[in-house]
C-alpha cells in the first residue's frame, strides 16, 4: 500500500497538472529575469562627443556608440536624458519618452529659441508616459535640452549613412 496515494484522487492526472503549473511559473520567472538583465544592458552612455576624432569626425570606439536603428528611444528621467548622447544616421527618428512625474519638453538648442535644428521641439510639455518623435533629416550636431529643466542637456549627432561604422 502506497501511503502517499490519496484515496479517490486520480494521482497521475493531479501530479501532471501540478508539474505543468510549476513549469509555467519557472518559465515566467526566467523570462522576467532575462528582461531585467536586458534592461540593465541599456545604461546611459555619456560623453561620446568628446571621444570623436577631430579630423575625421568618426567615433573613437564602437563600444561607445549607440547601436544603429531607424528609431532610437530616449528616456527623460529625473537625472536627465538617457542616453544623453545619440548617434544616428540621417533620416532616423528619435522618440522621447517622459519617465518623470512632471512634464518634460524636449527641444533643440539653443534655449529658449530652439532654432539650431528647426522643427525639433515638442512645443509643449509631455505628460508622464507621453512621447514625442522627431525625424532628423540634416547631417549636423543637434544639442538638445528639456525646455522645462534646461540643465538637462544632450546631443543628437546626425551622420551620413556612409560615415557610420558598418553602415547599412
Ligand atoms: Cu528651451
């Protein structure tokens, strides 16, 4: 007589069901851990501009460049833009996301006129979670700041596609 067997319960079906539940929980936990690990990998990268070669304008090291994407997301947090330096190709889009509890207003330099990169200006404060996107079509250095917190600064460096390492 098996002491562990409960009378009246079809043990095979019951334990299989329990194992399936555990498997789902374990898979979910691994997925969450992996997600957190991926997120940690996207720490802000700062001061890229200082590492540029004065003669060629090329970036000094590939580990300091933002991966190439047609669309780059920049978060505005309580410590400023993240990342604060963005290197993109002409025609790429930058999306700003307000991660603060107060409004943020991404705009081109120079404060307060915002005329260095015409059109790059959200023209209003973004609410928490709200986004603003701008497509950069001219090759140039675009200083950026939060119009409502001008100490928050950054740089969007718009390159010709051929000037990017491993350009597409
Ligand atoms: Cu401003």
